[in-house]
């Protein structure tokens, strides 16, 4: 089945490439050359990985049963300066799409150009902010002009490279705008007018493929309205026309994480349940996983407070490693649904409640789906007053008798024993069983036979010697350091124009009271404030993702009699990425006051202020080879525990091909560069409620490295100590599987029994069996022990099958283990192993 599915997708792509095809749709599915298609898609964002990673990411997506790769187009990366375009390196959109094409997959291109995506400024270039009279994402002529210009440019690029399916290319879908309905009412009559204009604009570009708008119930014909979220099988109100298919553009495989908060973990079972429910209940024919590979927010690309790792819990993790069991469990799901694509796409559909076997004694003879009417009514009446949620059947059947059924138990607490077509089925809590031919369980969403993986980090370089590091102090500016002078506090984003995270607010305060015990109070709509008075550090305070209100720094300080230099460094951790009237959002300092012990207070907000955009180290490009030569580096015997310090060292690239990461657990907050390329912001000191960093490992792509002499530069804002920084090699070293005899047999293999399948990453072999028990093992792959039923041959059998091999499969059957350790009892096999 695995090979068949890949062959079908590859043959489809070959047919498209040969002469181009017509892509259209009806009320059931997308039609490619007139044939309805079930399509599974995964989001992979080209700027969040490197070109060297693209081939393996796409190959692993294809091997996971995907047909389509979906990506946004990132306007602010492609046109950072008005009229100046960048499509090089990580931003080479054409190269990325051609790689997808060359591997036989299709493309869903979300042009936006507003994308949100936890991306800086929602993907809009900040120079738009300075266009006179502009209102983003509205029926506003300046915005529409620039939006149309960029969208038309991208479409023409795709046409010039023959990348649309109508030209023989892989692009079968395009998207305009993004979740606009969530803010549409804020623009009153200009909202709906903008939607109609955007739809008409892109349709007139004549790409030969359908356009869509996600979360946009009023998407004008012929644009398809689609669903985003985790529960589209429950929340999607459906297409706004009976002639449009049900498409799910974002099925969130986890969720983005922000500094100071815990990661959201979404299980493989929950994702599979949601997909099966959407396919069954909404007749869904296109499902895209957001993200399939999350990747890395390199540089300053993330939006406000978003950590550098993006959707690390996706089927392919931040480094591109396969994240189990999500990847394999979803692969089994894809195979089960595609195996039954004929009735699903072309069969007649009916759904009804099915009673529990102990409550409903009637049986159901499935001669025709229309013969069940009396059974459906009877079943519903029986279960209507029951505290347990009734189970449901969603059935698809062709005129030729091909049949597919989804048996659904949505009860979160209770299992269900149900009768369907003269057979009894056990349904786990919150599960869906997919029945091929309406009688054979091909897949159950709650029964995970895929292996689990444990990712580990191995130290390959230690930077613990002070003499390896050189230090340069960032100069604290004063009012004499800059010529930009304004009366009052200016708005930060308009001042920096997204060129830097940093803006210095500088003023002088004449202390005439003679009182040296004072307080400084600073109200800010930025993200961090570092305060200095007379070149001495006063303190730091920061905001959080969950609040848009101003936060306040209130710190005691000792003032000189007479003039005092006040230097306030305001810091952004990404620009906002969502909301109406984004061009009106403000950041930076809003009020500054000095108070004393006698309750006297002086407001400095309207004073004369001097401004410096960015850091002096940024201006001299201290993180580049050229910049290091003009920097006054000092060699130190110990590390200065103070803010605003540049650190520099060098290292050689480690051997091997495992992904690499810097462990910055001892640092505070700042940014890291490798050979002049930023691997992103870090903020280790912002702990979660559990007292741990939101992120401590920071991805170092191997393509950023030279064989030797690699330049590592950090800017540390908060006094972190680099003495315990390490370079780590990331790999999957622990693998585990637990499978019961009651699990469905895999449809992607020819095994007669359910089986535990273990497989080490490429180049590694199973070096040890940590645990093996056939019988009734207690626990799961996180924690396990031998239960009351256990075969004494378990470890011996498993070691013989697995040790020294890259992978192994062990059937869950008494025959394999030579005896039945507990006859009459359903048994499981749990195996945990190490890869080396």
C-alpha cells in the first residue's frame, strides 16, 4: 500500500509535467484532469529551513504519505526595501518549488501577502507603514496598489518558470489573504469591498488553478472558503456553495510557543481523530498539516515574543528529524483513507447514530445505505437519554458496492461496544475506526502502532575556557552621542523601521532637590527595558505575550546633585503579526517619571529626548569577519556579569551529519550569529511557570559552517555567562513501541499480525534492548514495567530479532514467543531500545 500510494502520486505529477492539466473542483473534491482527488498536504516554510535541508524534508514528507507541500510567500523577506527584491538562499522560492516538483509532489501556494504565521509584521514589509494614507488590508487604494503589484509579481514568476499545473508545473492551489474574517468587521463597509476586490484581482491573473481564502465564509465565487484550526470536523460551517469542496488549510499539529510559556503538546491520536472526523463528517478531501515541518525563526523573523524554534512538535521537528509517533501514525491514516478513496469521493453518503451492543439488539443488514432509516431512528431513540454519548457511523457507498465506514466514538471517558452490519466493534474513548468494505478495520485513530522516539543531545564542543572568548562592551550612549533630538517620546517601530530590535531613549535630568534617594518609573509598550543612569545599570523589566497593556519599570536609583544622564534601552522581540489597523500599532516608551522619598514626582515624558537607533555593535557589523577586525575586543580571565556585552569565539565544525544546536542554558537574552548569519534571538532567562526556559537549544544549520575557524558571536543583554555554552549534536537515540493484539493490522505492510516495528535513524543500529515484555506490560513508552502476565522469552526473542540491525519487526503473537503466557487474555508487546 505504501508503494502504491507513492506510485499514484508520482504518476499524477508525471502526467501534470508532461503537458499540463486542468485543475478545477466540484462539491466533493479538487479535480485534476477531471478526476476527484483525496490530497494530504503539509506546510513547510522555505525561509524557516535552509536549501540544504529542503530535499530531505520533502522526501520525508512524501514518505509520510503527503501529496502536497504548502507554503506561504514572505513579502517582507522578498521586498525588504521598496522595489528591491531578494529571492536568494533561503528565500529562493522558485528553487524550493522546483525541488518539490522534482520529487513528484504538488504545491499549495499561499501568496497572502499578509500571512500572520507568527512571522514578523505578519509578512508585510515595514516600508508600507510610511506610505501616505495607507490602511492595511482594507478597501484602501495605496494598500491595494502595492498588494496587487507584489501578488502579480509572484504569479508572473511562477508563470515564467512554468510552475502552475496548467503549464505542467506542481502548483494546484493558491491562496489570497489569510483569516481576514476575524478582523473584517473592524473595517465596516471597506472590509467586504476589500474581500471582493482581492478575489476578483487574483482570478483575473488567470493562473489556471483554483484560489482559496481561509476562514472566510464570504469568499466570493469562484474562490473557495477553507477552514483553519484543530477541530475543523466540528467547527467548519462548510463551503459557502454546494459546488465547492471542503478543504482544511491549517490542521495545527501542535501550536506556536512564546517565551515564558510551556509548549503545547498535541498527540498523534488527537490529530488523527480530527482528520478522520473532517473527512467523514464534512466530506473533507484536502487536509493540510500546519506545520509538517516548523523549522527555525532565523534572525529577527519571528513576531512578538515567539521563540526561535517553530512547531518543534510537528511530524518533522525543528531540525528535520522524524518525530514519532506523529509521522508514522498519520502515514497509516493516509494509507487507510487513500485505500478507500473510490467510495469516499464518488459514493453516496449517509450518517446515523449506532447503539451500543448491550442496549441495541437489532442488527443492520447493509444492503443499501437507504435501507437503514428505521434502524437509525430506533438507535437514536435508545441512546438519546443515555449519559454516554452515542456513537455514529458515517458511510460512503458506490453503486458498484464499494463501501467505506467511519465508526465514531466522541465520548472522552467511555469506551463503546457497537453493532454495525451484523458485527460487533470495540471503540476506544475518543476514537474513529475506518472500515474498508464497511467490515474490515483498516485503522483506528486511538491505537498507535507506530514507534515512539526520544531525541537526545550529545555534547561535541565545550566553550568553558575564558581564554577562548573575547569581549567587547556595548557603549552606553548619552545625549551627546546622537544628533537626533525630539521633544517628547517617539514611537519605536516608526523610528527603527524594523532595522533593529533596539532604540535608545536618552535625556538629562537636573536634580535640584538635593535628594539622592529616588525612583525611576518607565511605562512601555515595547517588550523589554534596560535602564542606566550616569552609565550605571539600574535594572531591567519585560512584558509578556499575553498582555498588550503597558508594563512598568520602577527602580530605585541614586542621583547626583545637578545633571544626570538617563539612558533607556527599549527592546522589541519581534513586531506584531495580527489584528486590524496594524499600521496604527504603537511601541516603545510612553511615560517616564522621577519620584523621590518625599512623594514628589517629575514627569520627563515631554522633555527633550535624544535618540539612537540600534546598537553600536550592529552598526559596525561586529558579528561579521570584517566587523570583528574593527572591534576593540578584550581577552578576559573571567566573564563580566553585566548587561550589554558582545562575546566572540571560534570553533571547528564537528564531524558527522547530525543536526547541531547551541545550548545556551547559562545565558540571559540576546542574539547569536554564526559566520555572520543570525540563528535567531534567545531568551533563556524568561522562565515558564515550571521554572525552565521556553527554549535552551538553538539550531545551528550545518550549511552555516565552514570546516574550521567558524566565527561565533553573541550579544548578551542580561549578564549571562557563556562559560557553559556547549555545541550539541541532535539525534534520536531512544525508540519504543507498544502494540496490542487487538490493534488493526498495518495496511502499509504484508504482516499477518499486528507488530512492533522499530527503526533507528539513518546510519545507526539498535545497540541495546532496554525493556521487552510480551504479555500485559504496565505503562507506556514513557514509563514501563512487567505486568502480571509476561513471557520469559520476551527479551531473548526481541534481542535476536533486533540487535545490530537498523530496524526490526516483531509480530504480536504467541507463535513468535513460543507459547501463550496467559491464554484467554488480550496481550501486548512493549519494547524499548537504544540506537547508536
